[in-house]
């Protein structure tokens, strides 16, 4: 059980979160562009909340070793 908890903690340590406001979302290519100009292509296995529209506040989680690999997208309040 301790190894499972350690693995969970390690996986959390290898993620980076970018918060921002959506300036553009292209559903066909699953590309989210934030107002600061950063752009993220969301892979097919990662769900995108239905409220992702220009002006929405989002948190985009990426792999710490590869900032281009999106691992999660959530709406922020």
C-alpha cells in the first residue's frame, strides 16, 4: 500500500498546471489558445469540458517532462 501511495505522490509531482483565459478553441483539432498566446493541443484520450469557449477560465495540466503533452483540462471558477 505504501508503494501505491508513493507512486501517486510521484505522479502528482510530475505535472505542471497553466491557468489562463481561452482566446480561441478549435474543436476539430482540439487546440486551445490562451490570451497570453500559449497554445495547447489536447490528445484524443483527454476529455475537454463542454464550457471551453473564448473567455472561459481554464487550468491546463501538462506533463512536467514534456510541457506540450496535455494530461488534463478543467474549467476554473
